[in-house]
C-alpha cells in the first residue's frame, strides 16, 4: 500500500510538472497566430485519438460499466469546465489571480475528503495544505486591485471543476484504464471545444485557414498536445494509485513551474517574493508527503 501511495505521489508530481508546460506552449502558439481556444480544441482532438490507439493496442474494452456512468459523466463535465472556464477567466482578470483562484481546488479536496472518501484529514495535513496555498499566493503575486467578477466567477467555476475531476477520476479509475478514460472523455467534449473555437473565431479556425498562423505556431500547438497527453495519463495514474486527498496538494507545484518556464522561454523575470513563495510550496509538499506516509502506516 505504501508503494502505491508513493507511485501516486510520483505520478502527481510528474503530471503537475508537465502540465506546467501547457500554458507556456499555448502562449507560444497564440503569439504565432493560433488562439488559445484552438489550442484547447487541438489538444482535445489529439488526446482522443492517441488514447484510443493506445487502448486498442492494449486490447482494452471501451464499454463503460453501468456503475461507472455517473463518475464518467462527472469527469467529462469537469474536464470541459476546466478547459473552457479557466481559459476564459484570464480575459477578465490577471493570469496570476486566475491561477490562485483555480488552485484552491487542492485545499477544497482535502477539506471535503471526509465526506467523499470517508476519512477525516488530520489537523497537520490541513495546515500543510493551507501553507502550500499561501505560498502559491505569494509566488504568483497577482494584482488583486484589478478584480472583474466575471473572471473571478469563471476561475472559481474551474476550481470546482478541478475538485469534481479529481474525485470522479479516483472513482472511475477502478473501472476504466487511463487510455480508455482519456479517449472517451475527450471524444465526448470534442464537439463543445469545436463550437467554442468556432464561436471565438467567427466561424473559422486558424488551423484550417492558416491566415495568421506560422510554422512556429504549429510546433507550439503540437507541443501543447504532446505534453497534455503525457500529463493527463500521469494524472489518471496518480488517482489510480492514491486517494485524491493525498495527491491533490502536489498539484500546487504546477503554477510555480509554469512561471519558471515562462521565465526561461519568454524572459519573464520572477521577483524574490515569487521565489520565496515557491520555496514555501515545495517545503509544504515535502511535509505533505511525509504526513501521507505516516497516515498510511497508521
């Protein structure tokens, strides 16, 4: 059991690290002529096909057991909500503030885990998770003076989607392999992502017309899809190995790595406060890992 928990934590850290590349590659695609909603549509298309091929090669069944239909519907809805609302929120509020609101979901998961998973989080686990979130607030350094409640509402909706995605992912992981789940979920939400992309593009896609897109933009689009496929697979594996309340806090490292990648790729310089906040998050994650091992041993 301890080894499965550690595998879950390892997969969560790897998934969060890779997810941190997605917004940076999406930004690169945007700066080279491809809107963010088209990045979402493209990655949804690619992951549905790639995971379907993997599932076929593994000889997996695409049949969803009747007992898993509720969890599957929740997973598909949550994935769509996150894909659309998180992206849309940054049109109204700073990216840093959107990230802080979105990444309240690990705190919420730990606090509601008693109802969903049937156990109470320890006092120190709650303290560690709150500390990780506070470190995230310091690291992101968002401008709270620029509030637009449309953006706040959309970011909060994406956070709720994050909570639902983790708990339904844990529940459905006993019924479907990550490849089958990933393929079916993204196939279901594919029409909605296409509709959003067409609406934002006034009925056209840069992927089809290529009017403003560059070759570099296409490379970034491919990068978005590749890293998303890898990260989603690892996320589902983390939930297969460990409860959501154990692995969720480790996803607080994602926006920190996003900021670091932005500094490397686009020259965005981090402030000393941001580095300090990142350090707090990392210390909290180590403490969370140690607490998780003790709780499992107990």
